[in-house]
C-alpha cells in the first residue's frame, strides 16, 4: 500500500456524513457513470456491512473502498470493490481485496468468502485464491461470475 494512503475499517454507523457522501459519490462515478450502468446503487445493504476505506492522506480523497457482509460463521461476502479513477494502476484493488480477506478470516476463520465478480476480472480474483463456481451471467447488463475462496486456500 502506498505510504500516502491510509486504510480504515468502520461499521456503517461509524462512518461520518462526509464518509457516506464520498463512498456513494465514488461508487456512482465508477459503477454508474464510468461503466454506463443504471442500477440501484443505494441498495439498502450498506447498513448491514463493514466498510474499508483507503484515503489519500495528501488530498483527503477516497481512493478506494470495499464492503464486507458477515452473514455467518460459514459464509462472508465481499462486494462493491471500487478504486477511484485517479488512483488506478497502483495495485489498490489487490490491497482492498487483501484487507477484505484478512478481515473476513479474522471475523470467521472457517468461513468461505464469496463474491460476484465482473467476468473480465476472473484472472485477478483467481490470483487471490478465488475459484469460479458459476457460469457467466448478466447482472445489470454486465457479465459476472460467482467466485469463492475457501479457508486454507492459496493467496
């Protein structure tokens, strides 16, 4: 992780109004505007999740974020992995995923970690120890696949 970035986990209720604004703006900018995809970004699930933010300490900008659902001791789900366009090419996607996986293992060491990945990122997620468990399907008109990382899997 770059020395000018700082990462922090928070519950939704622990986020400031500025944090929520920055998170929703970043996800809107990437998932809706950049990817030209109209979908309900505010899906009602954020209050049920933990959020990991990477902030640029020089500018205060939100560089990336991820959310983690702790459904049970057997299954945890990572979602809404997003990196700001201004901070791409720095390996932040990997940093976010490793933080999410570490947090998941801390919360539920025996749990499988699930995610719904954009299909073109399959190789990236496989490099982190995820295996593909579905055929390609469309979610919001974007090809996706379901993937899982099991306890003791390689990273």
